C-alpha cells in the first residue's frame, strides 16, 4: 500500500506539467518556429515592422543576422533580423522566364 500512495502523490504533479506543456510551452514553441521562418524568408522589398515600432522597406539582406531597412527616402537603418516583429507586405518572388 505504501508504493501505491507514493505514486498517487505524483499524479497531480504529472497532470500539472501536462497542462502547462499544452497550454504554455507548446504554443510558445510554435510561435517561435513561425517567427524564425518569417525572418529567414525576408527579401528585398518586403515592408516590415520592427519591435521598436519602425516601419520600413527591406533594401538589403546582409549577412546571417542583419538587414538594411529604408525608413524614409535615402535613410537606411541596419537592423538585427530577430527584432523584426511583423512583415506587413511581401514582395512576390522573381520568376525566371525562359528567353525565346
């Protein structure tokens, strides 16, 4: 009887962890994965919003973790990719058409 009551004491902890996983951890992981995919797919011409609230157009995708955003005419700002909060409008990818 002693072993059964010890296991019964851990059931509420296991249930709490399972609830926390499905309500908090898993949705956060999905959101992080979606953000990572959005940042990796940034292209020149995309209009973006940074976490600081700047709205601009991507003028150059630099190295691994940096882009150049044009916030006004001839005013460009270097931004770390991970600080992009949202892509407002996407540019269409260039389609290679065969020349006749």
